[in-house]
C-alpha cells in the first residue's frame, strides 16, 4: 500500500477513536458501569398486612399495618412514602 494511504487510514482511525472516547467518557466512568436500581414501586407486587383483621370502630381500638413496597422485579423499595386511605362507602382500606 501507499504510505500516504496508510497514514490517512491511521489518522482516520485515531480521529474516530478520539471522537468515540469523547462521546462515551464525557460522563464519569462510574455512571457507565453502575448497575441500574429498580426503584419504581409496583402496587401489584407490594404487600400490606394488618393485625388484627377486624376491630371495633370505637375510636379506641388500634390496628398494626405493615406495608412492604416492592418493585416490578419483586425487590424491596425503601424510603418511599405510603398513604393509606379509607373509603366510607364500602368500609375497606
């Protein structure tokens, strides 16, 4: 091959590698290799336990409610606010 052609091809590949490194490594390397966390809660996979199951509505009785928020992949999600509401029409939580 001609020396000029080899020089131009080498220059092209070096330019391409420089461009590629600028595009890929513009962000810190830790952002590229970090595992993605699944933190979006799923109402279908989350659990809610209440004990006792039935109580008197006398204003004195209490119920312990435990809520386990899970993601789509069934992993526990922490530090999420949970709101529990009561509907008077069907007396269910």
